[in-house]
C-alpha cells in the first residue's frame, strides 16, 4: 500500500502539473502564450508522460513493470529536460523536428520492455541483462548531452551578464544559475534508481519527485517574470533620500573598502579576468554582498557589471592608443571581454565611439 500510494500520488501530481503548464494562461498572454513561452509545453510533456508509470501502479512489486518504469524515467526525464532547457534558454536555436527524432533510440529500447510489463509479449530469459546494457548506452549519450547543456547555460549566463550588465540577483540570471546543473543531477539520481532496481528506492524517488514537481511549478508559475535591477533608473529625490539613508556602512568602513576596491581595479586590474563575478570581488575584499553593493553604488557605479565594463572600456582605449595595429579581438581578450562584439557593445552603452573608430583616429 505504501508503494501504491507513493506511485499514485506521483502520477496525480504530475498530471495536475501538466494541466497547469498547458492550460493556465494569463489573459495578457492568452493569445500568444505558447509562442512566447515555448518551454511551457515541453515541461507539460514531462508531466504528461508520467502516465507510463501506470504499468507499475497496476502491478506493484512486479520486477518487469519496475524495470520498465525505471528505464522510462531514466531515458525520458533526462532527454525531455534537455529539450526544455534548449527551448527556455536558447529558443532561437531550438529545432522541433530534431528534438522529436532524438527520442527514437529511447522509444526503440523501451518498447519491448513496455510490452513485457503489460504482458503482451514474453521476452527470452536473460533479457534483463541486455536491457540494462542497451539503456546504459543510450543514457550515457544523454548524460553527455546534459553536461554540455549545463556548460552551455553557464556560458550563456556569463555572456548575459557581460552584454547586458545584469546584476547577479536578476531573476533570469538567478533562475539559469539555479537550474544549470539540474538536468545532470536528475540524470545521476535516476541512474541510481534504475541500477538499484528496488521498490524501496523507487518509493524514495517518487516522494522526491513529487516535492520537486510541486516546487518547480510554484517557482515557474509566472514564466514571463523579469528581474528588477537594484540600480533602477529614474528614482525621484524622495526615493533617493530613502535609499541613501539605508546605508549600512559607516564613512570609515566605506572609505576603507572603497580604497581596497580602487586598488584592485587600478593597481591589479582585476577587471581583466574573463567572466569575473561579484563573488570573486567579495572574497578579495573580505566582505559580503550587501556591503559590496553599497560600496559600488556610493562610488558612483550603477551596478557591479557597469563598474567592471567601465574599467574595461578605459583599459581598451589605452591599449588602442598604445598599439593601434593590434587586432581588436586581442585587445578585447586583454581587457576581459569574451569577444570584440561584446567590447563594441560596452563602448556603445557608455556613449563612446566604436573601438574601430578609435583605431582610425589614432
């Protein structure tokens, strides 16, 4: 009864989550909801596909049914999450047809296991060993793709930070950082469940996924939500006065931290490190996020990335003047930019002529 209740709750929770993801549409987005947020359908598919847990629900304890549902979860959960991440974070590169065909190996491997679980066919003795081998080969390919996806999301976050000067607490950046390694972690969890091939392990997996699905639905119920930068422009005088009065640092503390920050920027040129984060700066200064944010703001910068890119631009201009024959890409790399295009965008955001224009003037 315990296994049955957990599996039933697992299926019902995921079906309800499917209804939310497919049919909950705010009025403002009802007409173009799935066009604007294509990942919603992909997430819904993950939940809807859990109806394939039914063979185990109707045959609790049956080893054939357990093998099928564990293999199904291992292959389809890991693969569908990759499709979801591609649609959510990189919609411009998603290919629906390609995403469909990538499921074919998993379907071929799972079909005989499904037919055996529902007693439509009888596989020869020793089929379980071959099933483990085939599923493992396909899973390893998906696991490799999940690692590539995690690294791709990480690169995207860093590029987003640099190109848009987003603060690390903006919602889109936060969400990407939190979810970056989720597909890989789920792959590992499902692999443990599959190779254990035990009803109690399946029970624990069901409970964990019920909690995770509910939390994920709540966290992503408003997928159109955007981050609100701390350094919002257009503050009126009263708001500015309230914000200034909330300073946590005394003048002495601020002066000490500001001097250390200036040393890191002016003397050590810490901004030339590629993909530098506020965590690196906090560690070097021996302070926390709130104090660092206050020092940056009171020093006249809009945000951490505004400060970093302002110094990078100044450094790039100095390098161009020193050696006008140097390639812009090399100069960009020396300044900490990831490409000449991101350097040009930083120049433009600060109201300066393009790097190529500076080169012509030198």
